[in-house]
C-alpha cells in the first residue's frame, strides 16, 4: 500500500520538476498565466510539505488545506490569464477564508473536518474544470479534454475520499495505514496533479507553435502573408477552382514611385507607408481573400471565386481608397498612389499559378507604362460568372 506521506513527498518532488520545466520553458518571458501556475506549484509544495510533516495535527492541517485551496485558485487565475482575463484578487482571500474558518471551527471533529475540506476542495476543482471548458483561447481539443478530465477526476477523488473518511470509524487512520481504496485514490490524485500541469505546459507549447507558424507565414511589417505562404496555397486554390469550374483572380498592387517616398522621408516612414497601405488594401477585401506582400512595395491579392471583371472592380476600389486622402505618418501628409494589374483564371486548358501571375505582372507593367495610378486587366478569359 502507498501511504499518504510517501505520495506527498513524490508529489512535491514532481511539482518541483514541473516548476523548473515551466521556468526553463519561459525563457522568453513569464506570460500567459505562467507566473500564476508557477505560484500554484510553489504553494502546493508548501501545502504538501505541511501535510507530510505535520501528519494529523489539526493546526497544521488547517494551514495545509487552505494552501491547497489557494493553489487551486492560482491555477484558475493562470488559466484565465492564458485567455487574457483575470481573476479578482479577492477570490483567493474569499476561498482561503471560506475553507480556513469553518475548518478551524471543526478542529475537534476529524470526520466533519475531512468531509468539509473534501467537499470544498472538490467543488473548487470542478469550478477550475468549468473555467477550462469556457476558456476563450485556441487550445486543441485533446489538451482541453486532458485538463478538464483531470480536474473532474480530481474533484471526484476529493468527494470520494471525503465520504469514505466520514463513514470510517477513525477518519485519520488512513493517513498512515491506508486501505487499497485510499491508496488507489492517492495514486489517481498524483496523476491528476501531473496531468493538469502537463496540460498547462501543452497549452503554452501550442501557443508558441502557433506564434512560430504565424511568424513563418507572415510578413512581420505589414501582417500580410509572405511569398512562401502564397506558393503553398496558390497552386491548391487554383486546382480547386479548376476542378469546380469556379473563377479565380489575382491582383498585383504596386506603390508608385515608392523609392522617392523612401528618399524624401526616410526608410522608417517608408515602412509605415507600407504598413498603412496593407491596412487600406485589407479593408477592401473579404475574409476569404488572401493578401500577400510579394516584394518591396508590391502586394498580391488572390480572390477565390471572383471572375476577372469583379477583380477589376476590387482593384479599382483599392486604387481609389489609396489615393483618396494622403497617408498621415508622424504628422506628415504623404500622397500615395498605386498601380494594379489584374489577371483571371482561364477556363480553357490547364494553367499554372506562374502563368496567371505572369499575366498579372504584364498587366501591372502596362499600368506603370501608361502613367501609373491606374488598373489594367489582361486577357480575363471566358470567366464563369462574367
Ligand atoms: N521602407 C522600405 N523600403 C523598402 C523595403 N523593401 C524595399 N524597399 C525599397 O522600395 C523601393 C522599391 O522601389 P522600386 O521597386 O524600384 O519602384 P518604385 O520606386 O516604386 O517605382 P515604380 O514601381 O516604377 O512606380 C526600393 O527603393 C527599395 O529599396 C522595406 O521593407 N521598407
């Protein structure tokens, strides 16, 4: 049989390892609830140490149970912080007082004490499970289920142990001389502690992976997708359009005389012009359209299910939105115009994305040669909806 003190020591050691892992993993800064989870592990190590060292002494047990409750509210705060929300500080004090005071009043009645603390700690765990369920943050389903499952199991263990201890003739005997049931629930409690912390680490890893993926697929200056992402998705989108006999268009948008803007105002202002321009273009697009920074001052817009004439209308809207007012950067007014080249998928024969792009580039070149600040469309083909 595994006795409580042995398991508590193992739990404290595991929490220390998990805390160290979290600390090492947070090299780029303690954020997204890491500090609160770290605090929860620290508080639980103290609580567990008190339980293991203090045995069944009521005064030690009061402090240990209160700290255990605090570690759970800190876990709740960590999960909320991960979802960019916060737990009011008074909740920690309220839970501490709500468990500590009645527990002290029941000091002389071990059975009532064990029953009370088990029910309260189990309920706090259920609330933490509810918070995990409601978490408004991108967490994969397996990770979310791992966390919720672990918290619910933890709550069930507290309830079961509370009832079993209350029904036992000597509720504190299990501390040193556990039955098979008690050993099993203790082992499961250990698994719960491990699973919740591993789940939290997984949540952090998933968020870091998503950020890395975003960085690899986007242009950091404008937030538009980069060329790599375009090539990854464009062939697939074109193939889908071909198979479904759907239109697909491309617009290349290039700032006119951007070099002069850089020369006159400096590269920092030039960067800001690029950033604002990307926003102006984005405002003219639908959710399903893809905005890509193609080169220095060149953007590519891919419009699925939009025929050539529709793309010409969108390009015209972009051109007018850009030149409608000068861009305001650092108190300066910078007049900006763009030229655009439009090409649409041809209905007849297979065409690669490079072919489509080539025609958009020719159209853009024509727009530049004809005096800039204009839209040119080349061989829009027999578009389905045109
Ligand atoms: N500020 C800034 N400038 C950049 C960046 N990348 C490239 N450039 C500059 O952007 C300018 C692009 O100019 P060009 O492509 O030669 O053409 P243009 O001056 O816009 O002239 P037209 O396209 O013919 O109207 C070059 O001077 C590049 O050095 C960037 O990230 N930020």
